[in-house]
């Protein structure tokens, strides 16, 4: 998230607080007025990546080489996260399947970002966790790092490769688990991720759920996978 005179860090924190309290998008737009359009979250035309063009199209996965590894969960004792790295048009990307419980239901939360942004996230996380815990403000900083858009324009190739890697890693590592996607401040980007899931798997049941602190998640139960 980039801040400016019309959309400050304080306004962004207030926006997230109101969103957790259940304010709808129309209510948030009314509350913040024209300032909200300077946040970059509600622009009708994206000048970064045309996510909105890829929320409904049919994706044909492309077989893609990738490396994968696991790590101990940062938040759940004795649980494992899985990560995969692959390349699209010379850029390295990370698919991060993070173990996360939503209302006591085990899921693997899908996080996707560039390798550069993932490394930035890891450095910041290690810095914050030195004191033994992470504050709400620090969580927001970490979330913003991972949600930052990439300023790249090869999304056709990227969607095909990401679809293949999600399906393949799921089959090899977490088959039978529920997948989840956390809502971000960019609604068109969420549409992009939801479309990836629906195109990558057959017989997908999607439902929306809200956790104990008001965060919205899309839950995916995969039949016969």
C-alpha cells in the first residue's frame, strides 16, 4: 500500500478497523468520501495490472517446473507450511500455502507474491518476531508487503502457470485439505484469485466465512481431489 496526502497510513488503519467491524464497501466509500479513490483500491481502471480482465476467463494450465519446500508454521506448533517457486517471463514467483485455522477449521491459506516481496516479508517478520509477538500494526505491514501488486504485464502466462502449480502442489502435498483465500483491499485481485481456484479444480464448493475478528475468507472444499 502506497500512501499520499489524500490517503494516509492513519486513514488506511481506520479503513481496516471499520471493515473488521462489518462496514460494507458502500458504507466505507460514503465514510471516506473522495479520499478513498486515492487509496488505489477502488479505481475503475487499473494502471498496474488488469486483474479485472481475468476474473471470468477460462484458464488452460501450462505445465511448469517449480521447486518446493516446507517449513514449520510461524503461528501453529507442529504444523507445516508449503511453498513453491516458479518463473514466468524471467520473474520469480512464490506460491505460499500457509496452514491457517478459520473458526477452528484447518485450511491452507493461499498466498501469492513475487520472490522479491516474499523475501522482504521474511526479513520484516524476523525483525518483528524478535520480541516474541507481532502487533496489529506489524501484521498490517506484513500483509501490505505480500499484497503489493507487481507492476508487470504478463498476466496471461502467469495465470496459466500459477493454475498448474496450485493444482500440482495440492495433489502432492495437501490433498484432502480445505483451501482458503483471505479478502484483500483490492476486490478485482480477489476475483482473479477466485477464478484461478475455480479453473484449477473440478467440483469446487466455495463459501464465504468470517473469522472471530471480522476478516472475510473464501473457503474451498474440493470434491474427488
